[in-house]
């Protein structure tokens, strides 16, 4: 007991003495502690370790001093915690501790007394980049227990150097830069993203402070730094540049993100990040701070690069794509703008700085480019000038011009080829990230400028290359070169090569069209040194690739034959019997430009595909060179002169001549092949049904039969035209004396193949529009008529003997679909299959015109000289009558087409003059009883308000004019009786009168103009004069002289 008391007393005395020392000499204690820490540090022990050791000793002392009692401790697990500075950038060698405040029951705990901070597994403050779980632990020596998680303490790497300028770009587009508005921004200048301009207002200094925050300083004015509006920024706070105030809203944490990008957080509120407005910001997009997004956040990610970083990145890109394009000579074409124009040195210039543009491919040296590699970069040298494709002045901005330059060592002359998914290339400049070769505005026109622009994957930046020259192997001579061929698309046997519009001009376009045997669809082959030349029968010109084009899509045209490579073709016979034709110049295959071809589809050349049916053609040898059907035969001497039956005669041995083309029926010929005789034809005159023949005396006539050899003709093609040789006499159809004039005789002469013996065929409609009598072919006295001259709907149609009435005359009008509408002259109504029916037996009547199929008719010419009228609604039925020969009253209806003569009609051209209205006829009859002192007579009917002007003499007057007029009002009637004009005329009745062009009848009565409008005509309004429309009054004033009889009557 005594021993224990002594021990306690000693301890108390010792503690008291230690306190005295501490109170007397606190400085000494601090010095000793510092010295102790220094000694430990020199031994590799940190000051934190010293603190830990002192704390351990204190804890041990405390434990030894507590013997009998234990004070309860308060847990900090549910303490109130506030924190700041939980994100920082690493400051080399510096411990940066976040600010943490812990409160328990309103009392603020003291770090080092009540708790300590643990960073992950360590108690010391970290200095390396990383994420550390920050926990506060209660000290055993204190009055608290337990621990509480503060959060994650994040330290980010700090790769940026002071005094180096950086460009900040949103990852959405590396050609947009963080931009302080203005070349030399002022306080408050707004910050946006803008197209790169290489200006100082788009460059920034990044300075790391001792607190682990960056300030971002404008290189244009280093007094201004990036500033988020207000000391406590909120979502959407604007970003501008401002003078430094050393506030957290002007400080930034730069956090590494994906793919080398960064998120830039505001130190005042790290949940807010630098944000360019819009998911895909555009030039001018505003910059603010916004809540950080976890998705679609590319507008919150930034690349931060120096110029050297850019070059390093480009060097890497070049290395990755070095093998994309092989060395060689190429044509480079813009593959997506349309028409495949190529890169071209303007005007073929060879001087330094000559401009680069688009042009149509023409195989010239100024369009050929020699590609080689300089290290990993591509050099593009023009074959003609020997100079390199280069960016003018090494300008790395969008819109920089592209030229040719002798300097291959600068970055502006170096390029990187990137392969696109569609097989095209993007051509990147070595000057700056995201700058590509570009067709200005994506245009395709020749002369369009070539420039550089921010990479955007649009059509303006897609290019393809063609290796030149093409290597096309020779072929064997396997096609018979003595004949003519149709070159048919394997896709559709009814479509074949055709020269557009039958042109014979150079550069006439080639297309496919519905098959005929016209000469512009016939071709022959010439074998030339291992290749074929394909010659048009029509023009004698050769199929070639237009303008020597070396790119896909090069057009196929006809041109004067030569030995040029673009007119030579390799014929490759395919396993299915078809042919593919490869052009020797460009190596591409002849191609029908659509997988669903139709008449008019263009023909060009394209890259070969063994499975492409658009590149396969069938050759069909033609034995009969002339097409059959209805044609005009135009003289090769003059296209306006055509083969014509003199006066449209129907007589045997009627003469044949040339006449100006008038589309008449006497100029239409039905050409038919003679069975069993190769390339022999008859030519039947549509107007007569008779055949062109040689009368044996050297003259061309028409005869009744086509069986005799004198009316048969063999066709040959000379100079793209036909020469017709008579089978019996061996002489050619010939324009006498090569004369070019209507009425020139056509005869036969010894074959010379001269122009006067050449004829061109032109398809023609079966019938020119006009008025016709529809005569039965088996009884020409019987014609179609409207029964009883009916003018109503459903008036019946029957056969009747011809009497010349309007009910037996019909107007034929050709429609756009090749059918005809047939309208009766008397009624104005159309031939109509009753009730829209189209079966055999359907009655034919007349009805109001409706332009429906039951009122439209195809005219089909027959060898007997007649026409069938085939229903457009049913091609199996035609207009006809029952029985083999018509009689008066035979009903007309639809009958099944058997091609019987009773179904054929002769269409005889005629005229129709509508009958004169009764009042007009009465005036004409009345006029015959008067004489006149001149060749004119004027009749005025006051009752009908009509004026008739007649020409002729008594008993023989005919109408010249028939006009409406104004006669005298009831209170001032026009005079009646017979008068002679006095010859007195005035331009106006009085100086202020509206009555003009005045011709005196008698006394104060005149013919003159109406006063106001033509609505006056037909009324009794005047003061006795006869008023006329202005042109009518002028006509009388100018043509009726003194002594003309004027008869005025009721």
C-alpha cells in the first residue's frame, strides 16, 4: 500500500515538473522536436512517422496513467462532413491536402487531436496521380472513436509545361479551337469554339499553381485568364477571359479522359466542366460550364496539343497508313461529286504555284500524278511539270489553296492516304491534324478549285485513283468482219446500242434503245492489230471513249475513225456466249449505265465485274439491213426532199419524183422484206397501194404487183445511207441529175453509190392529221357515215353510198400514244365503242369526246393499201361490219381481227366546209341582186346587227368578211336603202370624238369604230352610224373606195 502511494506520488511530481518545463520553455520544446524530425528525415523517416512515434508514446503514457476508470467515447461514424479540394492536379514533390471539416454534435473536431486522415492504405498525403479513398479515423487518445468515409481524393497527372502554347479543341472536330473573341481579346471577351485560324487568340498557356489547380491564360494577352462567370459558378455559367482575381472560378482541374482527351473541371465546383454548346458543336458554339455528362459528352472532351504534338500525331498516322497506296502513276478523280472529274494543273502550266483544279479526264500529262513515298508520307508529283501537289504557303487553315510546287521537303507537299469504307480515299495534309484535300463546295464543274478543308468525310473529300496507262491484252479475230450486227444488252434482248437521234456528228452520244434495224443501230467490226474498231453503219464513225477519259463512267460516243487507242476494243467472249468489250485506252468495259435499263439509258465504260450483266452484250448478225414498216425516204442530197408519188396518183405507172417533205400520204412507203430473198424488199406507196418499180427504161414508177422482180429492191449501206438496187435491172434508184428541187424525176442508173443514189429512212406516222373519207377496201363506193346526219350522242354508224355530206367525213387526230381520235365533221363527236365495251359485237356510235380508250384507234397499214382501225382498248378487235361486202345501212361494230379485206379501209384525203348559218346564207343570196361601182359590196342587216363585205360582181358575190355591228338606237335609227360611198373619210368625226376610222355612207352616216368596248356590238345604240370593231372599221377605211354600194335593210 505504501509502495503504491509512493509510485503515484512520484508520477504526479514528474508530470508536474514536465509541465513546468513545457510552460517555461515551449520554444525549446519546438526546437527539440524539429531537430528530432530533421534527424529522422536524414535517416529516411518522415515527419509523419515522427508524429506517429510521439503519438504512440503518448498513447502508451495515457494507458499507463489510466488505472481504475474508463471515459465513454463518441463515435464519428455519423459526423457531419464538409470537404473541398477533392480533385487536384499533381504538383511535383508537393503534398496537397484537401480541406475537410468534421463536426460532431455541433463541435468541430481537430485533426491530429481528435482524428487523422487516411489516404487509401497510407496516412501520408499522396503526391502521385491516382484515386485515393479518403477516411477520417478517430485517435485513440482522444474522446472519439470509429471512422467515417470522406470520399475519393483524386490527383490527376500534370503533363503540361509552362511557357508552352497549347491549342484546345473539342474532340468532335479537331479543326475547331477554343477561341477568345477578337484578334487581341479584352477583358470579358467571350469564349467560343471557332474554325482554326492559327491566331494567338486560339492559343493558351497552362500554368499549374501550388494548390494543384491550373490557370488557362490567353496567348493573345497573358493578363487574361479563362473565367467561369461568378465566384460560385452554376450550370450554364458563361466562360470568358478576365483579369486574374486568384479565385477558384478562374482555376481548373484537367482530368485525363478517353483517347488522349481531357475533361476540364472548374475548381470552384468540380462537377461543372468546360462545355461547347451542342452534342456536335458548330463553329461559333458558345462555351460555358455545365454538369459533367457520362454519355454523349464529346462536347465536354478536349484535346490539348502543341504544334509538336500535332506533328507527332500526324507522323504516327502516316506510319500506320504508309502501305495504303503503292508507288506508281495515277489519275486522281473526285469520285463522289458526280461525273468523276480529275485533278488537273490549270492550263497544263509548268510554273511554280500553278493552280490545281477539276477537269474532265482527257489523258493529258498534266492530269497524271506520280506517287512516291518520303519516309511514311506520300508525295504526289505531276507528270508534266515535275512539281508536287502542295498547300500554298504551307497554310494549315481550312480553305488554303492547293498548287504545284518544286519543294517536296515541306509539310505542305506531304500527304497521308486513308482508305474509306466505300473504297475511296481521304487525302490528309501533313500540316495539321484533321485537314484534308477538298473540292471547293463539293462541285463537279470543270475549273472548280482544289483546296484544303477540315476533314469531314463529305463527297468533296473522297477521291479514287486509276493506275495509268491501262494494260489491255490483245484478242483473237473471232468476229466476222464482213457483216453488220445489232449489239444487244444481255439484260433485255429488245434493247440494243443506238446512236442518239440518228446523229452523224462527231461526239454523237451512244445509248440503248428499243430494237429496230435502222442503220444507227447497226455496226460492223474492223480488226486492227489485235483489237476491234466498232463502226456505225449510219455514220461510218467509230465507237470511242469520249475525250480520252481514263476514269469510270467515261462516256461512249461516235467519232471519225482513226487508229487512236480510245477507238480500239478488246472483245472477250464469255462462257454464256456474250461479249464484253474493253477499251484499250482506259481499260474499262463497255457498260449499260443501269441495272434496270430502258430505252434511252446511257452507255459508258466502267470497272470490269465478271458477274455484271450490264457489261455483257450479244451480237446478232443482221441479214436484212433495212427495217420494215412505214417510212419516208429522204434523199441524201437534201433531207427536205423525199420520195413522192406524183400528185398522190393511184394509177399504174404513175411517176415517182422528189418533193418537199409535207408529211402527206403520197410520201409514205410501206417497206416489207421479200420472203426467201435475203436483204430484198418491196416499197409500197401508202397513197395508192402500188409498188415502186423500175419500168425497164430507166424510170421509177408505181405498179400494181410486188411479185415481179422489177418491183423488188436489194439494200446496201453506203456512208450510213441506203442504196436501193433493182433486182431485175441491177440499177440503183437515182435522183436525176442530182437535182435538189420539188418535182425532180427519180429514175434508175448504173450503181455509183453517189449521194444522189443514197436514201435515208425516217419513221412516219401512218396518217397525217386531217379530214378523210373512210372507204371500204372491198367496195370503195361505200363509206362510214353517221346515220341521218345525227348530231346527238349515240348517233349510230353505218355503211352508205358516198354522197359527200359532212356526216361521211371525219377528222383524224394523232394522240401522243400513237393512237388516233376520229371525230365526225358534221357533229363534232368521236367514234365510240358503245358503253366503253371492247368485245366483238360492240356497237360503234358517236359520243362526246372523252379521250378514253374506247374512243382511240391504232391505224395499221396493210399490203392491200388499206388501214385497219384497231381498238386501243382491245388489240384483238377492229372496226368492221358483218359480211364480206358492205351495203347501204350495214351496221358498223367491233369485229374480231382476222385481217380480212372487209376489215380494211381506204382513207381518202378530203376537205370539209361547215354549212353556212341561215342568216348569213340569206344575206349572201340577197347580195347577188346588187351591182357596185367597185369590186366590193357591203350589206348591213339592221335586224341581226351584221355587216357582210362581198367581193366579186353582181350574181357572183362571195364573202370577204362577216362582222357584228352597232346600228342606230330607236330614237336615231340607221337609214335604210341603197347608197354609194362618197369617198369621204375622216380619222375622227370631231376633234374630241371617240369615233375613229370614219368612212362616209351618205350625209351624216358613217362606218366608224365603237366608242368604248366590243360589248356594244350586236345592239342598237348609235346615233344612226354603223359602228364596228376597230380592225373592221380600219379595214373599210383602208380598202373601200368611192362608189362602193352599201345596202342597209331590215
